[in-house]
C-alpha cells in the first residue's frame, strides 16, 4: 500500500521533519510523483521508520543505523549470488 507523507505521519506517529531528516540521511527513499511532487511511502518505509526509532532508543546514531542498513542490504544481495 502507498501513503502520502500526511498519511504515514498519522499512521506511525512521527513528525514531518523526522521523515524529511531520514530522507536526507538516506534511510528512506519515497517515490516522488513529478505531476504533483508528492512523496509516496510504502508499508516497508513505515517499518523502516519504526526500526530506526527502536535503534535510536538503544543510543545508535543515524549514521550507525544507516551503515547497519547498508551492511544488511549487502549481505542480502550476496545471499542471492
């Protein structure tokens, strides 16, 4: 399912600035529609935000979280090779 920024904010309870900040940190990559410039988020994006918030509660920085996400992504890609 796809959500606008407002819908995702309501669904998971984070601020608009939090979502934008996670985008700048490359933790989220919503699809942008050129005709209206809306960001559209998926269920996976919502889970990513919740995972990031959980990892922050363990005192991990966004940089550390981004690195762990990148490392996990590489490991998953290698598993398919």
